[in-house]
C-alpha cells in the first residue's frame, strides 16, 4: 500500500464537500475515518418524517459524534406548501 502523510490526506479530505462521500471515506480505513468524521457530521439535515427523526435521535445517542455537530438544518414541508428551512447554527 502507498503511504501518504496524514497532512496530505487531511488536505484532500478537507476538499470533499459531499456528505455521502465523507461517510464513504469513513468506511475506508481508520485514518480516513478520523479525518472525515468531523467534517461528515459538522452539518446535519433532517425532515419532518418518522425515518428522518429516528436517524436524528439515533445520532444524539452517540455523544462523541453529536458534539461534532455545528449546524442543524430542519426541513419542514406541509402537504401543498413550499419548504421551510430552519437553520440552527452553533457559533462557538
């Protein structure tokens, strides 16, 4: 296997902006998991569906992951109306 310094891998991972790609990088190996996890969970989105709400509650059960969240985006949509995004940002 080819060795890349952690600084180089960190710079590459920092350029990945797709959450699904970051989640896939986490599954690659422990080094990429450590680099991609804080970015993958920096901002999360959920909707007013049971499935989405269950995912959000499950995430809250893992304190080490939950503490990485800096932005929560809630998308609410009623039947026949346009979407309403609620953004909650931690500025600390």
